[in-house]
C-alpha cells in the first residue's frame, strides 16, 4: 500500500485502537511516532518512537509538530471521556474534554499540514456517539466527536489542492480499555449490575458483536494508503450497522 518507510504520527497510541494501529503500521514498515501521556504503556510498544506528552496544552502539542515534520500521515486518536449524569457536567469538564478531543486535533491538523508533504493523509477518530445518542452520560464526549466531523470537512476542503485527504472514522463498540471503563462507570451511575450492562451492550448492534481494535486499525491503514486518495471529507462509520444511511 505504498507506506513502507513513511513517517506517521499516531496520538493516543498507548492503548486500544491506536495501539493496534501503531503496531500494524510498524509491521508495515512505517516510521511510527506514538504519542501519549501514559508513558509506561506507550513505551511497552517496541519498534516505534515514543513521544510522551500532554495534548491538552499547546506546549505538549508543539512537541508533536516538531517530531512530525515530513510525516506522511497524522492519526488523531487521543481522546478524553468522562461519564456523568447529564445535569452534573461542569464547565471545567467541557473545557478538559474539548482541550484533548477538539483543540488538539485542530492544532495538529493546522500545524502538521504545513510541514506534511503533498499527498499525505489525516484520519480523525470520531465515534458512533457523534451520530447516535444512547448514552447521555457521555454527552460532552459525544459533542466533541461531532465537532470533529465539521473540522474534518473544513480541513479536507482546504488541503484538497495538495492531494492531502482528510477523513473521519466513527468506530462503534470496540473491545478496548475505554469501553471497559464506560461499562464500569455506567454501572455505577445507573445502579445497574456490571454483568447486566455487559450482557446487553451488543443488543442494539445488528451484527451482535463488538469490533476488535485490529479491524479498525486495518481500515485506517487503508485510508492513509495511495488506494484511498480519492476519498476525502468523509465521516465513515465502522460500527456493525448501528447507524445505517
């Protein structure tokens, strides 16, 4: 897929989908720069460059830009999620979540696209929650992932003349540490046994299963390949049929 030897930035690389992606792209011969604030888990991934930084600040974001000069691809996968009763979210919750989920991708798309070669690619990890409201306890997270869709369209339009394609991927329920965290918090907030939450979580999915991180990673690899260059400005669901249109 013409990726061998090219540099890629993967934020949120210490776990879940982006960990699977970092390992997959490493195995495809790419120079992977994994970015995360979780130093221990990030550095447990062999064969990639580790960049430990906090994307909630411009100082942390600027370190990614410095490391990413000449990168062929940027994967904005880092995310912060908090679950509360919808009436209990604070202004600080909104600011904290948006700093990582909205401000950081905007900053990185803006700055890294200036030092990215023509023909590069950007993939933003949104979420099925940007289109489907079944968990109001994640309302702020969901709104940040909806904002990411508008940002994707804007940057796709601006960067199209340079043949840089920009797309958003919307994973559904995926077997990751974040999904486990969501189930435990929902159990606490709703007073529903964890076992019940776990047994019913797939009921609304037509395919009746969760995705494996490797499945999502494989599609991201395609989106940054030469074969996907004519796909841009799209919000693509990968959710087992949870949202169909």
